[in-house]
C-alpha cells in the first residue's frame, strides 16, 4: 500500500478569496504565531514561540515513554527519558520557522494553516546529540535514511497516518541534530513535543518531529505522506523538489503603535530606530537592507551578533522622517550563500518557503501629541 495521494488528487486546494474559511480559522486557533514584537528577545519567551500541530497534542508520560531505534541497525536500542537525560547534554538556541510561513499572503492562496509572517521563534533546546546514539546502534551499510515517528495520529489528504518524516543518514549525523527534552530550561511543554522531540537546526520546522517514539533505519527513501507533501510543486501531479532548509528571511518589530483592526502602524515625525532579526538555514546572514518606500530603494542596516550559529541575527536601522505621510517599510536579508529575499511573491501549490519581504504600512504623523 502506498501512502501517496492518487495522481491529480490535491488534498488542500487553493482559494482566490482573501477571506479565510471556518476550517482555516479552526487551524489558526490551534496553531498560533509569534507576535512580532517578540522579535525583541534573543530567545523567544515560553508560550510566545509559534506552534504547528497537525493532529492532536498526544498525552505523553515521561515515566513510561521510550524511544526505539530499530530497522537496519546492528543493535536495536530502547531508551527511556532518564536514559536520554544521562547522556551528554547540549543546549542550543535554534530559530525555527514553519515551511508554510507567508502562505496566506499568496494569490491564489493555498488552503491550509493560514500563516502571514509570524510562524517563527527561537528557543533554547536542551537534549543529547543524535549522532552518538546512531553510532551506538550501528546503522548498517544498506540503510539510506532514518524515519522519525511521532505518536500523534490523524488523517491528512485522506491518508491515515502517524506523523513521520525522514532524513538521509548524512543529514541525521550532523553535529547539531539533537533529541531534545527541554526548552528554555524547562521540560518540553505538551504542545512542543513532551517528552521528546527531534530538533534539526537550519531546516524548516516539519523536520523536527515532536512526540518522538521511534527512529527506523530504512533501505529506501521514505515516501510517507508528510515526506511527499513537503515538495515544491506548481501542479498536484508534479513530483517537485523537496522542501529542506530555511531560506533567508528578515522581519522587523512593527514600529510605533497599531490600529486594533488593521494593525496599521502610527509613528510621530522624527528619528526612529527600526530593529528586527534575520536568519537563513542556507548560510549566515551577510546583509540586511531596509526600504522605507515599499521596495523602490534600499539602504544597509547594522547587524549584531547572531544569537547562535543556528539562531537569528539582530539588526537595527535609523529611519529619519521629516515629513508626515504614508510609508511602507520592508527589510530584506541576504545570506552568505548569496540567497536574497524576493520582493515579488513566488508561488507554489502548498505555499512553502515563501520568503517574500515583509511589508509594514506606517503612517508618520506631525507631532500632535497623543490623547
Ligand atoms: N509529531 C509531530 N511533529 C511535528 C509536527 C506535528 O504535527 N507532529 N509539526 C511539524 C511542523 S509542520 C512544524 S512547523 C514544527 C513546529 O514546531 P513547534 O510547534 O514546536 O513550533 O513541528 C513539526 N513537528
Ligand atoms: Mo510547519
């Protein structure tokens, strides 16, 4: 039996309307984003980090939980949370972004979790390196991938499944890949994968399997639902290329104060320090530029130190306003591999990895004084 949707069958569809449906509202209640003012923190405070949960948050019991390592390995392993905690420990700030971030800004709009730009966060994950466990298990010659299985279960695109994703042996063996049991110094909360999750720095979030119970070494590339779903396609019948590492993105803390309904910003004439964060899974951040005229002209921002090798880089930019008026602010990041954010929206069927520049409408007012 294949997990793959039949050719031509597209589970989610697209909408030409800007209005989200009840079902999308339902998804966006369960899966919240990070308020962009949260960009002020190096490490996103607990509860502010975005969430993406495909099915239900499963009930995890740390006392009885176990992780099995099986399939094409010389020594099968079964590890309790205490076993994992007694192994070498690493703590790492990692910026995570959902591959669907920016989806609801596309036209036509792919119907799924309707993210704008806020499906991000940086958390300090604590756990143990995966590589040493794989070495102990002894991954056999014939294995090409490792399949990571979460206990959460549901139906997507008509396919009943546990949440599963794979990595090649090479990607899984990288130093920075960890099995995490703590975040920001406390045990994982249920919604972030309690009691155990995979964290794959640099990759879009779908790879970091939560509620992890099984790692299986397999002889063929994995073709489960979540593996085949995350591919760049223009049409449902295309195979497409896999979605992997995060493309560069920069976001700013929206300046001034907002209007409740529209979220439009208001600032007073004068010198305004803009700030934000930029990241990329394809290389370190080399440059951030800011446009105050909707992308017509750009000027360089000042970069700070990245929070870690796998976390975002802060930037600041002084905006001198002399006249009242309407402006559109855009930050744009470029990484060391030369990737830059597009100003036009590139489209794909599920709305993956759309790192188009953020646009922040701002009204600059004469200094009239607040009420
Ligand atoms: N088991 C399991 N793991 C999962 C998911 C899921 O639904 N089930 N969602 C994935 C997706 S799409 C993302 S973007 C990240 C979100 O991680 P967070 O909710 O901790 O921010 O978890 C990934 N891991
Ligand atoms: Mo995601």
